């Protein structure tokens, strides 16, 4: 896979070495077991796959290169480049301005942007409407477009389905940049469902041909509820829970069989498993393998607004001692931790999060937008609370020997 030039402040030779040790012996990435780093007072199990994916590395590399190459230009990003606070803060410090927030609310008026300015499209892509506004101002969007090729692959697949007269069911968060972009960049009949629960509600509405009002805000112009569920294909926001997308696809396939019979299914349902992103799949499979381990404490690291990070938490059993943190600053002390509560979408503080054990087993994973440097800092800070003499080189050598069967 292509290598990227990521700014030093987001890199970590410690994390790079773990990946190199694992990749040397598992080039095809079939082994999802976590990497064990053994220290005096703690075993740290790091998910086999985590952190910056292809699309994020590409976007980060381009954004920082554009800034370095254009010191005299005004540089805008359509919205956050990725959902990670440290990366976004670094860009803001370098003078970049975000035109919209993550929900699409305007921060900078379009009228202030002109053809001399640089406008970077983030990895999520953007909508046709925004492209039209900027094209009318003759802003060179193409040159600074970091839309991930795996997102574009979903758009391409969606448009193929639409040209075969299938209605697209887009599994994604209605307000998320990528789902708004996918909805806009695909043609034909489209509807967004956010979860398996919503998919079940929609299936019920289709069966009784009576549709809840909420769907009206989730469909393409001119959508005909009575006629437009005759042929269905499911595509997804690439960072959703892969299993949930499969479940939603199965639900609608079975609904089509129920309505039209098994022998007619080819005419009424199109299988689209291939729109799932490789990184989301790998990170989720690796996190599932991590979740099977006996762990005293687990930290899932990523921006609080990161969709893919939040889905990693859903892969752990309820009641696990698990915390969603953005970086090492959330580890206030060995007693206090700040973390994001997904249920009520707020940051809360908890006490006594580190179990009182002589040797802890700690699980670590991170979302696709979390820099390696953040993961390293979290591990080091946590180990320091155990008065650990953090001998990283010995832990890495032991991992290497274990992997090589010595
Ligand atoms: S999560 Fe997948 S689709 Fe999204 S930016 Fe990363 S590689 Fe691309």
C-alpha cells in the first residue's frame, strides 16, 4: 500500500514498530489477535488494526503539504478534515479556516471566498450543491480534493444501482458529512436509515404502505413512497458498524422475498456487500478479537465526534470497564478520567477507573482518525500511573520474539 508523509507530531516510532512486527509475519493481515506488550505491572493488549486509515493519511498529507506550499494564500477546509481534535487544532493554528461545522452549519460565508483561495475537500467528500457554489466562483476544487477513494467507490456503486432502477437505502447518520455527500453524489431514488431499529420501522411502513412523517426529510426529491420500494439496494456510510449494514441488507432482502417470492428476488434486491470500507472492517474485526480477551480496563481512543470510533465501543460487552477518550489529557490522574458517554452524548468524569490489581490487563484500540502519537501518549501516561518503568524496547523485543515463535 502507498506510504504517506504524515507530520511528525502525529507519528510514533513505537506504534510504527508494533505494526511492522505484526505486518512482517502477517502480510495478508489474516491474524486479528491483539499485540501483547508486557510491562512489569501491566499487560497492554493493542488491537491488531487501529488508527489512521488510507483515506485519513491521504487527507492529512495533502492538507499539510498544501499549507506548506502556499504561505501567501487563504486556505479553507469545507469542514473538519477528519474527526480528530488534535489534527483539526493543528490546522487551525496554521491559519486554515473551516467553512462549515460537521453538521453543515455555515461558519464562513460563501461570499468571502474567491477564485484565488484554496478550498480543501475533506476525506468524507462533499455535496454537489457545495461543489456548484464553488465552481460558480471558479475555485479550483479538483486540485485540493482529498475525498477518500473508498467513499467514491460507494458513490460509484450507488450510481450503478440507481441506473438499474434500484432505490438506494443509505445506512448512515443523516447529518454526518459523508452521508450528506453520498446522498448528494448518488442519483435516483434514495432514503437514509440510521440503524437497524430504523430499518425495521421502515420495513413495517413498507409492508402496511403507511409511512411515518420522519421519512419525508430523508428521501430524494419526488420520492414516491407507494412505488419506490420495488427494487432495493443497500449502501453505507463507510464508518458504520459493518455487521449492522449486513443486518439491514438481510432485513430488506427478506422483505423483498416476503413481498415478491424467492424466485423473483433478483428483480427486487441487489446485493451490495462490497461498499464496506476495508479499514472499517479491519478495525472492527480487530476490536472484536480484542473484546474477547479478559481485560481489566479498556480505552478506545478517538475524537468524540468520530463515527467509526464510537462504533468500536459497541463491539464490547455491556458492563465492560471501557472508556471512550479523545487523548491522554482525559486521563486526569490514576483516580479520575474524563470520557465521552455515547448514550447521552456528553463528556463525563468517572473515578477509580483503574482496578486495584497487581498486574493489569489493559486493552487499547483507536479509531481511523486517531494519530499514532496520541495512542503512544495514552499508553505511556496510563503506565506511569502504575509507577511503571516504561521499558518500551524490552516490550517490543518480547513481542517480536513471541510473534517469531522464539
Ligand atoms: S474509514 Fe475508509 S472510507 Fe473512510 S476515510 Fe478511512 S479508508 Fe476512507
